[in-house]
C-alpha cells in the first residue's frame, strides 16, 4: 500500500488518537492518513499522562499505518520510525539543532521536552494489522503551565514562528521516508538513526530501577525495546516501562 498524503483537518476533538480509532471502526483509511486537530480537549500520552497544547500553536496529530510486514515482537521499530521522523523535522529547520530521543516516547531539545508520542498497535495473528501513532510537538507555543515544567517549543529556541500546516507536511514526508525504509528492509539503518540521537546514551545519570535509586549508564535497547543500563557498581539491567524511572537533573 502506498504511503498517502491524506490529511483530515479538524477544529476540535477530545484526542486525535481516539478520533482516529473511531474512524477506523467505521471504515478504512489510506496508509499515511493524518488526522490533525487545531485543538485537543483531552490529549493523551503514555499511561495516565495528558498532553496540554495551546490551540492552533502546535502539531497535534495522528497518523495511520498498516505495518503488516512486521511481526508483533518488532512493534518497537515503529516507535523508532516515528521518533526519527520528528528528529529529522527539527534538524531540517536548523542543522545546529540537536534533538534527542528520550526513551521510550519523548523528543528532547536542549534538555527539555519538545515532543511526545503515543503509539497503539493492533495485533492480528502473526503480524501487526494497523497502527495509530499520535504525535504532539510544541511548535509556536511560548507559555506552558506548571503541569508541563520541562516543556519547550521550537519558537522559544529559534525565535521564529512556523506555519503549522507546512510543518505537518514536512513531518509527514520524513515519516514516510523512514517508514518505507523500514518496510524495504533497512531496519539496521533505522536503528542506527535512532541510537545516534538517544538521550543520555553512554552518560552516567540518576535512575530509579526496580525501586532502587542509583547512578547508571544507558548502553542500548533490548530486542523488544527495553532499556539496557549498567549501574555504577557494574550491575546490568534490562528494563521495561514500569521498571525504570529517570531522575531529572536539577540546575
């Protein structure tokens, strides 16, 4: 199936992911379809997290994929694809910008949160039948509430305002390229692009691992997307989502 530029623009929804789910229940959408909302009243993130976005200022969108070439155990590769595509968008604006991928689903810039994603995969037998990938990216918003103390936007960093529709189109182009690379067997290239931008890789930092506070270093990710770390005293850990927590740096 061809990666289509099929954009659906909405004024207000509770969540683009939830809206996309309802659209898929009533019929199919072409692969690559993007549902964009000018305003989300109940944007969601990982777990119980919420995504707060000023109307009309940011990218709040969901894309539909049909990665039936992937077995369920490879679903984290889709997180890699979306993460790399957001980084490429930022790097395309200014080559001096160095976005980083903070495991498992955030994009950081200058040590603060620029974007987040929520990816849901539907499994059918031995493959992934469809994926809805929601992305929230701070573009022109310059004031954030206390519920988002680490948030930052492109406008705050560069001093420029951006056309949201243009940014959405550019992101879609990068997403299509990286996704088709994965589909065409270039998973090693996608993995390398992902790890090249990995936040705190190879740097000692504070973590809580299985309830224990410690200094550890990220050394990579596991076969199923787990975070791999080595503690300061030499212990090796392979952690899932609920087994490790970053301790933010205090400045």
